């Protein structure tokens, strides 16, 4: 039997014995020195660099103290910073000596951003290593409930968060950061056409009441079948995508200044059916005529020209049926990374599935879905419009205008939604009540039909940051198109 190999002592100079995580202590020192010499260097990096991005713990402390002092309107120098740090750093080096050394070896303010970017990039690499190691450990030791698909979804979320924010641990943010965002949003709204703080739907009066589609909002669009909720969703989707414009910002990045990139999850209809609807609306040719080929030569030319224009629009459709909320979130994150994402539409809510744990309880499953959609809207910083069916109890009432109580299966839909919109068309119900021709009732019915023909109502049943109310729209059923009504065409306000 071979003798046991003696224990090998790792020597400090043995480079192959171990690998340190990526870092650059000298870059950290040069950057901190620049900040201590000239606090302007802090403003060059403070937008993207956090204390946790530093490799050395003492450097994290120094940067954090400098941040607090500068943001308090005071000057951060070796003298002012040392008060808030331990006196001794190493047995033969005191903290004041170390701070003085940092200041002496500082980089210039001009180079501060480059050094900060280097520190930031190395921190991302370290976090990538952590994500990779966690993926490996989970794959080896996964329990029964951690399916490969679920692990992929969680890994994609972690990578998305790391790419978007440079960190994936969350945490509290100072209130002044939220105030800056609020002022920035107000400034954008002031400078935008129509003074909207959110994305314009293209429906003027709906935008007026909602201020556009707000970032991070979960918007529920609900109706009974045949009311036109999918048509309204496709109209809004195309209007937003068609208006998409970008401009170069001061930092060199492109940013949308109008409209946006739209993702459309169609769980009920195929992408071809959705495209046909939008083509009919834009070309002003009946969708049924397009499907049957019942068009003449000039109309076909118009279809080709319209489709060429539509091909340039940033509207992306996923028509995979029966996907889970986790799969939807993973695909939305991927679209955000690859193409950008400013509006997400889900048609419709009840066709999504939750996790296997909640599948036995439909109310619990729907709660998981709506909670997941709201969390996704915040994560993507984009509005999500989720379509929803209404319960049949609407049909049992004389007044068939929908109410919040009509939302099917779970109170979580109303609870998690920031905005709830209902689509209602009186014409649909009145058409089925036609009396016998030649009777006084038939004449009255005709008069009522003329009044409501080609009209629809969008009822704002809930809005966290705005008023509720009813908006009157035009509706062309053969073109599946909603549009604005002239003010003089409005119906009288419905009495509550």
C-alpha cells in the first residue's frame, strides 16, 4: 500500500494554490485620495458607486463617511474623516497616517470617474462569481421544490438585477433619492407634449384623467367577453410603440423621450391574429375582409404599405400559451436587457399559472400571479397592463356597467392593482334587445341605438394617484379600433 502523501503547506508565493476575487486596491486608494483632496471627485462617481463596491472593508468605511460628510454640505478631508474612523488601522500604521498617504497618492479629479468605473466593474465581477457559485451549489443540493426551470428563473432575475442596478440585495433608499426622482418626473411631464408624466395611450381623455401610463403601475383592464378589451390593449400597445423616439443624454446614453418599446404576452390569440387586428386598424380595412382575402387591388397595396411602416415599430409579441408567472417574468427581463421595455401587456390574467404549490387553490394562485405582476412592474420600472375577465354576475343586473366587485376569483386583483379600468359598450347589450319591427318600442329602440352606436366607455374604477371617472370613446367594431370623440359628441354623464 502506497504511503500517504504528506500535507502540503501553502506558501504565500505559490500563485497556483488559490485565487483571490477580482480587485484593485491601488485603484481604490487613488480614488479615495482624490475625494479627500477634492470633493468634486465624489460627485463624479456617486451616481453609480456604492460603498459595497469596494473590496477592502476599510475603504468601504472611508467612502461611506466621505459620502455622508459631502452630502451634509461639509468638506471631507483627512482631518474631518478621521474623527469617524478607528484610530489604529494596523499595528504600525494609524488611521490619520493612512488617510494622509491616500491624499498624497491621489489621482486627479479628471481621472476619478475612470478609477470609479474600474472599482465598479470589479465589484460586478465579484458578484458574478457569487451568483455562479450559488447556482452551482443549488444545482448540486437542490430540494424537490427547486426545479431546474425555477433555478433558471432565479438566476436570470439575479443577473438582470446585477446588470440593471449593480447590486441585487435591495435595501432602504434615502428619501431624498425619491424626491429627486419625483422632481425629475415632474420636469419630464412639463416638457412633454400634453404634459403627461407617463406614456401616452393615444386616447386623449383617458390620458387626461390618468396622466398617461405610469412607471411601475399594475393596470388591470377588465371587461365581459366581446366588450373589446383586447382591441383596446392592442390599440394602446401600437400607439405607444408607434410614438417611440429616443435622444442622446448628457452621459452619452440613449433614452426614450416619447412612446416606448412594448412587450405583448398573448396567451389567448396567436401573434398572426394580433398582427391582423393591428393591420386592420392602421390600414382601415375590415379584419374579417383581410382574413377572407375579400379586398381589391388598391386595398392590398395599402396593406403592403401599412405593413412596411408597422415593421419598424418596436412591438414584440410572445404568443406562448399556458406560461407561468415565473416564466413570464424571466422573458420580460430578457426583453428589457436585449431591446428595452417601456410597457408590458398580458392578455389575459386568468390564463397565467402560478407555482405548483398554489395550483390546487385558484384564489391563492391568482394572488401569487397579481402580486408577482406588481413586483415585476416595480422591478422593470415599466407599467404592466393585465387584461382580466369579469364574472357572469354582471349579466344578471339591469345596469350592466361593471364594478370592482365583478373582478373574478380573487380580491387580490383589486388590492394589487394601481389602476382598474373597465370597458363597457351599451350597444352590445342593446342590440340583443331588438323589439318587433313596426312597433312603437322598435322606434324607441332605434333611437337609443343611434345614440350609442359606435361608442364605448372606459370606466376608471380605481386609481391610486388620480381621480376615478368615465371616458367616452369611439369604437369601430370592423376595424377593432378605439378612438377619441369630439367634445360635442359626448354622451351625458351617467348618474351614479
